[in-house]
C-alpha cells in the first residue's frame, strides 16, 4: 500500500509539473472571489480608503490576512505583513477668503499659505515664465499669473508647469504666487478635493513660498486680469499640519530555482483612494475607488494566490502601497527603506488605473520600454485581450511617471504598469475617475477575469524566463539600472 501511495504522489506531482503557465494562470482566478475582494475594498464602510484613515488600516488588515490565508510569508524585516510609514498631513481649518480688485474668487486651492489677513498690491506677470520676469522687480511681492502655458492651459498639462513656475517665483524673490485658470468644470472639483488636504513624507521647507495658490475662474474674468493694476485681499488661518501613521502591506514567496530564487519580481498596486469628498447629484460623498485601485489591489492578491499554489523559478515580493493618491508616497518610502536589497529586484510589475472604456484591451504604461514586452503581449492575447502601450493613447499625459512604478524606475528597476483597457480620456473614464460613482457594482467582472488571467500569465512568464528583463537600450531609466545592477554600458561606436 505504501508503494502505491508513493507512486500516486509521484504521478500527481508530475502532472502538476507538466501544467503550462497558461493552464496555471487560468485555474486560480475565480470570479466570485475577485468580486468579494473588490466589493469589500470599495464598500462604503471603508469611506474611500483615505491615506492615514482608520478605514485604510482596516483595508490593510484585510489584505494582510488574505496574503496569510494564501500561504504568503510576511515582511522579512518585521515578521508581520506591514511596513509602517510616517506621514505628515497638511490641511486648512477653514476656506480661504480671496478677492482681486474687490471681486471674490471662492474656488481656491492652497499649495502653501501661512496665517494672513492683508490687502496689498499684486503684480501681473502673464504666464509667469522666465521671459515674463525680465525687467521686473518683484522682490517681496505677490505675483498673479495665468496657470499653464500659452500652449497648454488645461488643468492636467498646466499641473506639469507648476513646479517650474514656483522655482522661478522663489528665484526672483516673490512673496507669493497665485495661478489663475479657467478649467474644465468636470475636472476642477476632483482636483480641488485632492488638494484640500495633502500628505507628504516630510514637513514643509522653510525656503518655500509663503503663499502659493491656484484659483478657478471664468474665461471672461481670466481675460480681464491683466487689464488694470491689481489689489489682492486675502485672509486665511493658514495650513495646519499633523503626523499620520500608515502602512504598506508586504509579503514574500520564495522561488523554486536554486539560482533564480535570489532574483525577485515585485507585484505591486496601491490600495488607498481619496476618501470622502463633495457629494454628487445623488448625495453620495464616498469616493469608493473600485477602479482606482481596488482592481489593481485585487490583481496583486490574484497573483499571490496563484504563485503560492504554483511557485515560479524567481521569488516574488508583493507590495500594496499607501499614499499613492497623495503623491506616490508609499512607493517612495519603500524605495528609501526596502525590506530586501533593491539590486535583487529585477522587475516591478505594477498595476493601477483610473478606469476602462474598451474591454478588448489591457493598456500598459511602459509596454514598449522593457525587454519583457512580448511576455505581456502574449499574456493578454492568450485570454482574448490586446496589449496596448499607454503612450499610443495619451503620450502627452506622461502616465508612465504618474503611478508607483516610477518610484522603482527612478532607481533603475524595470517597472511597467498594467492597467485595464482604455483608448481615450473620454466621458466613460471621467464618469468614474475620482468620482463617487466608482462603485463595485459598476464593473464588468467577466472582463476582469480575463484581465487578471492575462496579468498572471505575463508575470509568470517573466518570473520563469531564464533571461532577465531589462530596459530597452536608450531608455531614460537605463543609466540608473546600470548603476543599480553594476552593468557596464557598451562603449559608443566610433566613426
């Protein structure tokens, strides 16, 4: 009888070994289970999973215990499934009162403001670009500028010029900077909500501007700003600050190959969202974040379940980040304080997204930027999806650098972001992105089953490939990779 038992065990293990990655990827994704994860994470009881909130800690506990139930091992540095992250929350106790030449502007976002109650002259500097400062003495004065640039005054692209304008204002000795724009009504409330309170990894810098505001107005009022001398009236109790405690969720699984197990694939997503905000037309004020990013969080859980049951040759590190919505804070913190050496992390397979409008696609930020491109294309294709590089959809948005993957890319780790399918920033995306309507019952779960299967197969293919993935030659993050991994770049060809 003992011999028969041994024979059965041998045959059973041989069958498992013979299974292809495709079969293995298909087997562990259960529609009911993924619905359960997403419905819990996007439930009203979690109040939108704001960074540092008690509700986000509940979500973290759920994720940690799910990893534990799958057999994933805890954070090797702490013995539990958490990495504690100390953050600083900045917020206003009351609305800012601001007017220009007696005209009130109630829609204000404060990046910096101290306690102030003053009336003083302000200087208009067009768009506040370097050429606008020539011949002007603005030392100790408040300057008023149009947000963005003449070529890009919409809200999203205007945000990219904000840091440069701030630096110019500081360099030229300005006391304060007020950027005024006429932004899309559908986007401004989400933007304002995101910045009404901010969280960072450090306290504010003393050399920063004492006043930096963004103001929403009408196109008519915006055109009038430069027509006459400006007098600004402003009153505020200033930005307050407090310390917050939050956490990344971390787990590991060892690979099966005696050599390749020393190399890790990171599977990551952020699990925070934006909390409670302005009520919609139905009175719903909880921004549940089913798409952003309960979908991505569930992708990591699905990968963990699969790899715990069917390990790959390389090891796996699972990280679920806090604070992404506040500026990629959890991933930035992790890169500063990794639980395992960064040079053992050969790939970061992040997943994140604001929504989908095309269920025939998997849209990937960085698809064409690493040598693992074919693995992702084939993984998606196997389950009926076409892999599309996000830069083919919206190159002007710079989306590769706007999720947690970029924290790893900056130190050299090849790091794409695998997202649900979209082919345009249209009404279907804006209907849900950072909106109260982003509820679990609005998702297409049949599509998500195929999306997760493609994600898992892509990850398994990379983790089992004898050849290490790397940046495509010439990528802007390749030099950082050469430093991290100790690679000597090829000498340039001589003429």
